[in-house]
C-alpha cells in the first residue's frame, strides 16, 4: 500500500480537525490572565528627596510629645495620601527610660494592600531629644535637627512613594515610619530603650498575620561619602538578601557607598522587626571608617543639619531601593 497526495491531504485535514475541536473542549471559559507587564525602574529624583528632607527639618526638631513632631506627622500623612497610599496612623504609648510617657505614632502607608506578595520599607521619623555627643557640653541637653538621623531615610522613602504613584506596579509595598526610635539611653543604657515604635509595631502588627517577603530599613542615608556596610544584625537575619542588594548597588555603580565589609552588631529598628516578626530585614546605615561612635561625626550633635546632606548619596540609596522594588515586581530581582 502506498499514500498518494490525496490520502495524505485528507488524513492531515482530519487529524487537524480532531485536534482543534478537542483543544477547544479543554479550554476553560475564562480567558487566561494577561501576561504580567514589566514596569521600567523609574528615575529617582534626588532634588525631590532633598526637598522632602528640608521640609522635615524646617519643622525644627521632631521630638516625640512636641508640637513640631505633631505638625510634621500631619504633613507626612498628607504627603503619603497625596501619593495615593492608604495610610494607617498607629498610635501607641511607651515609657521612655527617663520615665516620660511618650505618645507616639507609627505611620504606615500601604500600596496594593490586598496583594499577598509584598515588601516592607522603613525609616524612623522622630529625632533625638538630646545632642548627647555634641562637642560643646552646653549643647548636650538640646534636641537635634536630625537632617540625616531621621529625615534622610524618610525623604528617600517619600520620593519612592511618589514614583510608585507615577509608575504603578502590582507588588504590595508598605512604608512604615517608626516613631520614638531615638529616645534611647546611650552610654550603657539597655538596648530596649531604643526603637520603641518598632517594638510596639512588632508586637501589635497593623494587620493580624501581616507578612512581607523582606524589609529594608533606611537610617542615616544622606551624608556625603556615606559608607553602607554589612552590619552583623542584618547579616544574621537576612544574609542572602543583603548580599543581593549590595551586589545590585555595586553593579549600578554605587560601589563606593555600598561596601562589602562586615561591621558590628547594630541596635536599630531592623533588629526588632527581625526578632518580633521574622520578616528578614536589612539596614542601610552609614558606618564611616575611623569613627569613635561608629557613626558620622555629626551623629547626635547639633551639626546634624542640612549641611551634612549630599544629593549624590540620596540618589545612590534611592535608585538602589527603587531597583529592588521594581525588579521584585517584574520577577527579575
Ligand atoms: C544605638 O546607638 C544603640 N543605636 C543606633 C540606632 C540609631 C540611633 N539610629 C539612629 N539613631
Ligand atoms: Zn539617632
């Protein structure tokens, strides 16, 4: 037996018809979801983040329990709302090491609150009540402006929120601005006197069962020639994530800021996030070389003002974190 052209033609036609009908029967009624669209990493506007820092500093020191602090809170909440976030003001009371009862507020700004796939970005928005490391002894009971220690992290996060509003993505993103981080007792005080806002949040999550894939804390991210090292706390709880972020920053040309050097254990909000929630969280924080305190020479002094802030540092941090956020959304991180 042999196949002529006619037989082959009819055989193929019949097979093709069978396939097409059976395929149709297998198809579900609902169309498949559209392919996830990639969103390009937006440009981080450093001038915008600088202005957000300046505005905070213009309120004066933002010490918990003061009118300047309350005024700044209203501005921050309004800003996040104007950028399309759903904002929760989590009020709490906590006793400071001085005995003062602090009435604090953690500001939580959410994007895509219904999405289970989410990340957490944090900073502290309060400033230290005392300049206890000021070289001039007569200044040591005065509150600091906290341009870098407080305002810089918040300023970078506000610019990221502004970009999220302009360049929407599906990923869930939560910004948490912690209060009462910097009311702690230095020089021998208990580590739990610090980070009162994050300790409260860790024990009283704004949503029960709240989870995020990971978290990034920004603290003192605006100083000229800042040096962001791999701190032991981050490396204990989130080593793989931390190395990935540093590698990304270095690949983007920010290797002079993001240095792969390990530094000592650090008490900061990320410690309590890690310990209380188990969300792997890293800290991007300036650890200069040859520093007595381990922080910048302006740290906890009256010199922590706008003169400390360098827009190039803001861009290095802001563009790196934006890249993490958008790559996570695109599935390319
Ligand atoms: C301590 O000094 C114990 N931790 C540094 C955390 C901090 C203070 N970040 C900003 N101000
Ligand atoms: Zn501080």
